[in-house]
C-alpha cells in the first residue's frame, strides 16, 4: 500500500495543491499489474516526501501486524493512527487485505479444457465423521497404550470405521476399502498391504481386548457427557448362524427372536444405560434362558465398570428388565445386591383392587396417545413391592384385533374338522379327530381355552357330530384384559409417573439391539468357528459405540435420523482427483474434498467437527522431453 498523488484545487485555500490517495498493486488474470484505489486521503500540506514514505510504511506495518524496528516521530505516528482509524471506520482494511490475500494465494494456469478428467472418487463423509468420533473416544490412544503398533492400530481403526459405515464380512470390507473408501488415505495406510487375513486377525485381536476396551469406552462416554448411570437396563437378544456349526460349543438351538428355529443361535446379553451406551456385554450359548444370566451379569458389571449399587446422593441405582428376565429369583438377586428394580409382571394379576384415595393418572406416549396409570393393591405383593396397572386404549385396540383374527381362524379350523366328520372319506375316527383338534389347539394356544368343544361318537369310536361354543365368562375376562398389563417396582418413593418413566427406558436397549442387528449387520452370522463369531459380534459392538456417540450428540441438537439415513447423507461428500493439462504441457493433478452439502455441514457443526480432513493437494508432472538420440541400445538402457 502506497500513496498516489495528483493535482487538485484545495477548497480550503482555493489554490492548486497535491491530493493524496492510498493505492495498492493488483495482478490481474493475464498476469499484468494494475492499481486498486483503497481510500482518498486528502490534502497533507505539512508532509514532505520522506515523511510520506514513513507514513505508508507505518500504515502497512500496522495493518499486517508487523513490528517497526525504528520508532517514528509523533507526527508520523499521528498520521498513521488517523489513517488506520479511517480505514477501519470506512471498512477499507478487510477489502484490501482480502484482495491482497487472494492475489497472494491465486495460482493462475492456462488449462486445456478438453484434458480435464475426474478419477479416484472415494467415499469421504461417513468415514471422516466416524474417524473423528473414534479419536474423540480415544480408541487409538487405548490401542497404542496396550502395545499396538501404529500400523496395526490404524488398521483396527479402519476396520471399526468401515464396520460402522459399510457393515459386511471381512471379504466385502476388503473390497470396500480398496475400491470405495477413503479411510486408508485418511489414516495413511497402503491399500496393497491390507488383506482379508489381516482383517480377520485384527478382529480377533480386538476381541482379546474386550474387557479393557469396554471398560475404557464406558468410562470415556461417562466422562464426555457427564453420565451418572442411575438407571441400568438389562436385556438379551440372539442371532442365528447360516450353517450347521456342528463343532461349535457356542451355537445351540433355542427360541429365536427372529423366528429362525431352524438355525443354531448365539445369545448376546447387554447392559445399557438410559443414553443408549453399552456398559457391559457377554456372549452365551444359544440355548441359554433369559432368566439365568442376570446374577452373573450384575457381578461382571460391578467388577468391570464404576457402576455400583449406590450413586452420589446415596440413592440406589435402578435396574430395568423385561418380563422374560423378571423371575422371582432374579428380583431377589437384584434386591440382595442393593439395587432397585422396575419390570413387567410375568403374570397378569387375578385379584387386585385400586388403592383407596388414588385417582388414575393419564400420561401420553411419544405419539401423544393417552395411557392410564393407577396404583393397585394385591395379596400377591410383598412389603417392598409396588404394583402399577397400565391401561392403553391403543394397545387394547391392537390386542382386540389380534384376538378376533385368532378366533376366526380357530373356528375355521374347527369347521374343517367338522366337515371331515360329516363328509364321505373324511377323518371320523375318534382318536384321529382328537389329534387334529390337539394340533389346532397347539397352533392357537391363546384362543382355544375360550371354547368348549363337544364331540359325539358311536360304539365303534366313530365320531358322529361336533359342536362348540364360547365360554362367556372367559371371553369377557379376555376382552377386559386387552390393553392392560402391570408394572412392579421396589422403589420406595415410587409413584405412577416415576415408575412409567423409568420403565420406558427399556426402549433404549430395544433401540440398541435394533441398530446392532439391522444397521450394523449383526445377523446372520456366517463365520464357522466360535472365536471368529465372537470377534464378529465384538467388532459390531465397538462400531455401535461410535454410532451411538454420534447419534447421542445429534439428538441433543434436534437431529434424530436413524444411522442408515445419516450414512446416506454423509456419503454425499466425496474425495476426488481432477487431472488437467496446462499450456506448458504439464499434467496437473488436484486431490480435493467436495464441499459439504447443507445437511452434511449441519451434522459437522452440531458435532463441532472439521468439515474436511484437507482442502486440496496439488501435484505437477513435468513435460517429458523427447530423447535427443533416436538410436539407443535397449538392452543397455534396461540394465
């Protein structure tokens, strides 16, 4: 920045004087130099040429934050301060500095437009989001502290990130890393050195760190988000194998939650807090009953984490379980270990009365549907138990619809049996008819007890007729029970709203299991050995920690999309290499990250994360000069 002068009549004196203007040089697109006028200064009658240069130097130093080695006179300092304040007031500095910065950063090239091509396009958004979250959880530091080399640790991070954004087998993950993902570029890994076997070994080695890694992640999430774990939720789920697994000690046939009774199963027990973070996990045989794991899980939880029966203000922690685990022995185990519990009663109460002086409380679910709560008394309750009757009109409507459907189908089955008795060639033998009736009762076990079926036969044990009718009292009791179930708790200060709110926390573990099975591909299991199966499940659990950390923070900002939708949004950000040829016949390559779309930027900002790992990387391949001599010895050149 310097002063430019020209002559002008000074209105104050009426004489021709020198008028000063602040100007800076600017380089245009063609490489020429032009001048940009910044601000008109006016007439400075008392300034000579040397002082003018000192003012310009002082003003440049003030703008760019440089230190002057020699102190200027008060006159020069006064002019510098006055002009600097004018530049600020008239908002000239920002424009001047920005123009100067753009000129210094611009890299002008003449490009052959026909030579432009894009290549090596890679997925970036999902990988960059998960990698920043992995580092937020300090998984990389944990692995480094436990003897993992930098290369092995980075490969483990890549495996975890890919499991989160593209859950698949090691073979498919390998193809995704080599052909689609930018995770190797983000971590500095060589894709040629990554093999399927290395991924398998990494999964097995991560499973060997299970206890310590779970403890680290449990502590870290509590520390990051100030979580006290006042409510602990227990639940079990299972996943099925695609294969016979004959030599497995883990795979067993049992009751599949996906109705895959034809496949061997493995059971996963989870301890989850209200925020959806896993506190502890255990893997059991597929025929393990839900009710047999709670005691061991509580002992492991206390030993492996900081979750103790009491929290800071001296109150007991609350264990939330569903009806499958809420046996009397398990409830006694919970109270013996100094925890409180909230659960669904395993059986519907037959005899109960509404507590005197208690009015029903109406609450609303997440869809604003009314639910009525009222405290009841029953002779089945112990001194420390509190029962709550829950009546849901929406649930009653659903159960009524199912009830009518099962009744219709049961009666259709009875009609088929009756038709066989009456028709020629049909099933008439008394024993055969009873077999058919028994199979029908087994199929509709919740309905057959409401019917009274009479079969008449002759002396040859041949059925002659069949009639049925509904039991009026049993049918009435069944209809009255629609939409009604009972919660029970050991919390002394419990009330309707508190008990209902605490029990609804079990939705978190259901959401966690749904995310694990569907979004993170925990089912089915294709591995053939128990160790590989455990490693597969454990890798999915680590990926879930990353996923839940992201979703928990986004929920606080009002972004409630499921994980698959978040991955779809983030995958709109890519990493791409653009190649082109300039007028010097040099090949330019620019590696850059695409600018995040609006939704992607909102997610980054909500998580306070960087929008891209880098802006651009430029490389230039110089023009290859032709060889001067056309005659050369190929064998000699090769050697």
